[in-house]
């Protein structure tokens, strides 16, 4: 069985993320979409909120399992018999960063390969950070995130 993992913070999930998820499911028997708990980041949404957003937005996509994990991705892959790491690339700047991470993961888990999927051009400028900034000022993010996520962002910023 070929298992892929698409790790990320997904804070919040964007249409670009969702596109990568849908396309990656065509490559594997199972795709694990995993929220990486990162103590160095200060997320807008708690892990539980992000898990709920992913569950809701991926409920109609077959072969997807939603989870979260702590620690090294390479170790998680090794423990869970994951063959491939999926990473989305928006621009050449992403490649430099992602390539270094892919090399480190290969060093730590030689049996795990990283696959890069290019984002569609309409999502090539979209990042979770920019979505949060636009949403914080009440800007229109309806074409950048799934509707459910848009609602959650509005709720989050109205409660602040």
C-alpha cells in the first residue's frame, strides 16, 4: 500500500492546500493530511479547530485521513509506514526551503521520498499568513479559502 502524508500547519486551510490534497489523493492508496504541531509558531487557530476545518473541508474526498503529530516528520513516517511526503510549491522561494527540508527528511528516513506538487497558478500567491492578514482587516477572502474556513476566520476576528 502506497501511503502519502501532506504535513503542514494549515492555519488556516486555503484553496491551494485543498487543491494539493485533491491532486495528491490520485497518487496514493491513502493520503494522511497531518497538522504538524510546531512550538515555534503561534497559530491563530488551535490544533483542534484546524482539525475540524480539515475534516469538514475534506469530508467528500476519498482516501484522506486527517490527524496531527508532534516531533519529527521523518520519525512519524517511519513509525506509520508512510512512503511519501507531499509538499506544495508556489514559487522558486518555496523550492529552496522545501528542498533543504526534503534532504534532511531523506537523511533521517532514507526509505521516504518527497514529492513536490506545483500549485495551480490561481493559488500561487496564496499563503495562510496573507489570508489571515487580509481577513483581519475584513477583506474578501472568499476565493482563497473554502467557505467553511472563511466563516471560521470571520468568527475568530470578530471575537478579538
